[in-house]
C-alpha cells in the first residue's frame, strides 16, 4: 500500500466522548492484508470512535509464567495500551486453520498474572483476512474462544475478508461496497456493545 491517503499507524479523530478503539493486527507482515483491513476500518469509522493501530506485536517476547510478574517493557506497553482502550478490534490471519502464534502469545501475556488480566470485560470485535475464499473464518472462531476464555467480551459478529489479495484498491479502501459496509457495521456494533459495557460497570 504505497500511495495511500490512509493513515500509516493512527487515525486520531476529534470529538468529545469518542470511544478509543485499539486495532490489533495478528500479522507481522509489512504488506499484511489484516493490517490493511484495520487501516480501512479506521478510515471508514464514524466520528464516534477513535481507532488507533497498535503496531508492536513483533516486540512481544515468548510467554513464560516465570516472567509474568516482571515482564519486559514491551509487555508493559501492550498491557497499558489495552487498559487505556475502551475496546479492541482484532484482525487475524489464519495460519494452519487457527490463530497465528504471535497473536495468541500476546493475548496470553495480556491475560496474566491470574486475576489481573487487562482483557477482563474488554469489548472486542474480531475480523480476519485471507487470500482464500474463507477469509480466516476458523481463526476468527478460535480467537473469539480464546478471548472468552481470557475474560474478554467479544461480539458474535464475524467479518471474513475473503480474497484479501484483491480486496483493496490503491487508495487502501475496499473495492467492494459490501466490505466497506461490513467494516463500518462491525465498528458500529463494537461501539454500541462498548457503550453498553461502559454503562453497566
Ligand atoms: C497461511 N495461510 C492460510 N490461509 C488460510 O486461509 N488458511 C490457512 O489455514 C492458512 N495457513 C497458513 C499458514 C502459514 C504458516 C502461513 C504463513 C500462511 C495464508 C495466509 O492467509 C496469508 O499468508 C495471509 O496473507 C496472511 O495474512 P496477512 O499477513 O496478509 O495479514
């Protein structure tokens, strides 16, 4: 995505009361379709949300229970970013029918120490992009399961970005209206769910 009008990492939108949504891509690939999907979601989202991408997945070390009480700075930053966000929007690739290891590893860090998970009650929406016709559907299902197990509050909606290698135009936005609408509706449903959660805590 070289000549794009979309934000490289963040899309800070003005507006009092805007929900802070942290976008997490499960891919480390520079030209990742999942990262592209999140950037498109940020560009298409309404002013009621401020969608920022977290781009430090590669800095997270392998999880060990020995280190969970005193993790690296990168893990502290991940936990802080999740804590400060009102909600998460995660776009996952599918590797061998499930979640990429580094994404699962980061969520394991976020879920510990026991009783101190920064994911507890956190509203989350999951989408996935793949060049296949299935759009990472299995990985999305597994990711929602992992999120529920770690105490987060994922919405049931899924968004399969199939044929992701041809889904986005040179401007970084989805070529098809259906995908543009899907991204907008997913963020909108996440925002509604987040407001419900925030009003009930
Ligand atoms: C894949 N890919 C893949 N795709 C899919 O739809 N189902 C799968 O099970 C797998 N398995 C798989 C395993 C491994 C190890 C790799 C590296 C890739 C293809 C994958 O969807 C493709 O590489 C995407 O482009 C990865 O997402 P990003 O990096 O574009 O966001």
